[in-house]
C-alpha cells in the first residue's frame, strides 16, 4: 500500500494541474510546450526532494533513480503528457477530485497516477535502504500520446536498462501489443459537398474517438434550406426525429437528443455529441463524427463524397467493408477509428487510427483505405509503430505473472494482448504491466477519467515485489 496517502494525493494533484498536452515548442528546453515542461519539472523537483538522483535531456525526457551508479539498470517507463481533456466533465479535469476510493482528473489513470505511484516505489526503496544488485531508474517521457519521440531519443542517447516495465496498460501482464498506424486522407470533395458545407470539424487526435463534431451548412444552399424547412415544420428540438433524418441516425446508433442546431452568419451549424474514447477500443466510445456524416447523407442527397464516407466508414465493420480487416490468435483483431475531420473549403482531411494485429500489413491497410476514394484522395502516413510480442513461456513473462499471482492471490493468471501502444516497444526487453485490471473501467481518454485508489495501491505492491524478483532474475 502507498505510504502517506494524503501526501501522495497532494503530489499527484500538483502534476495533474498541468494541462500537459503536446503543443508547439515554447523554449529551447520545452520541445513539447510549456505545460509539458512544467509537468516534467514538477516531477523532477519532487523526486529530488525525496532524495533520488535526477536528470533530464532538453525537455524530451527526465529520470529519477535509486541505487549504486555502477550497477546495471532496471527501468520503469512512464509519461507526463496527456491527451486533450475535451468536454463533458463533471468537474475540472485539472483538479484531482476524490469521491470515496476513486479519484478523478485528466491523467490519473494515463499516466500521471501510475507515474507518481512509481515515484513512491523508488522513495520506499530509498527510505528503507533496500540493497539491490541493480539501480532502478524511473524514466519519464513527454510525448507518449503523440509518437514517443521522447523515448526514441532516450533509446539513442540514454543508458539502456536490462529490463523495463511500463505501468500504462493492464495486469496480469501484456505480452502482445498491436501495431499502430496513423494515416491522413486528403479528399477533393464533390460539388454537392462544397456547395453545401462551409466548414466541418471533429476531433483533435487520430487516437481519440471524437466526442463532439460540428458542420456548418452554407446559408442559401439546398441542404441549409432543407434543414430550415424541417425546423419550421417540426422545431429545432424535434427536427432530428423526423423520418428524413431518423433512419440515418439509427444506422449509427444516434439519438435525436445528441444534436443541436444554431444559427450563425455562415448559415446553420449542426453539433453532434458522443462519448470520447481511446482508439484502441473504439467500440467502447460513441463517435460523434459518424453522426454528422449521417445527418449530411440525409441533407445532401447525391453527394458521392458523403455517401462513400457514411456507407463505408461510419460503421462498426468498416475495416471489413473496405477489405482491411485482419485477425489472429496472437494479437487479436484489427480496429479502425476515424478520429479527426477538418474542412474549411478546399480539401477535406480525415485522420485515421488503425491498430494492427501481426497478420495485418500497413501498406495493404492504407491501400484498402485509398481504394474507398480512388483518384479523389491522397493518403499520408503520419505514424507507424510495429507490433510487440513476447512468448508466454519467456522468463520475464513467467516471473511477472508469478509476482502478480503472489500479490493479488489470483491463481494461474495468463498474459493478455492490447490494442494500446506503450513505451514497451521503444526499448528492448520491455513489457507493459498494470496499472489496472483488463476489465476495469477508467474512462481512459474520455471525460471523467478516474482510477480507484485501491488499484494504485495494488500497482505499488506489485512493483515493489517485481523489482525484487527482477533483481534476482537479471
């Protein structure tokens, strides 16, 4: 159990207070912006205060360690950056709120809560002067959510641990991570679309299921006038319950109450709300962008651009429909998320996140996506991270399963696979390990992100024991 719970929560609250989403460089030593730099400095100051040796490299990453500097390293990899908070929170996302055994705030589960828990693991080792054959270094990256350039730089420049653990996924242990493919599609929309749509906006990151989306219909366009006529006949509150729109909305599971219509200088703006979520499990979220395309398909009949996107890309089986779907026993199913849409005239940009099993090929996946639009679009790969797989019978996996079983009392645990991408793929002999159980709900990348304090206590206990066993193994 974490020592001094109240101080732990205070330390966590100070780091959560930073809106550490990657932004433009703000200084020579702040490559990901001032807020990320602030979160890193906050961590380093606390680690130094607790008597740990600290270091950093130009704001890309920092570290704190315990142990003899002449001994080899055991690594723990965590990150100080976050995804955007988005809307829909019931309290300030940058103020830790406690409700019984549960704490709320952006990053409490991913990954600031685990980061501060690991700081307290190192603090315990130092306070108790635990003798180890290794040093233990907590490495803190600063852009895990947007490509992990931070850990790539560490892999090039830093001392490589003999083994590393990543508290940024699930227990019992992750032995398989899907590949991650981010692809942007630039589309030349047809005349029906361009004559009707002034702007379209949804999402900020490909790896987040958008919980809000909006489109503005040009004043005087047929689509805008059609919507005005429906509003005049049925009211703004009831317009999305009309037969003209309701059938399409049912196809994407949208309720009329998810929509709002407002008047502005450009025309009428439709806003759709959904539920934010992580792209590794899009089925657990509610994509607001799908709802916008459903409305547009009803309001702009004959638009090939809208029809293709709605018919092929706004459905749970989109990957199968376009011929990209793959599945295998080792790494599971391919998933697909349309996370961003941007249009202000000119090209329409859509940004996709694919999580690829071993049996999927990124080139073939992109070819399948390109085939949806043909010559009307170009594609650009913005990120690719290959799969990670470690056999279940490897010494590291067996050891970590044994530690988990000993600490939790759960018998015969088995490793699991994830669609999430972690730092484990950035360094050799690394695996994701905790902080939560596979079926534990934390609203990761969603509003009201939360985690149980009992989960952080378990994480603490498991890692203290794991360090002991890895110190023996290596």
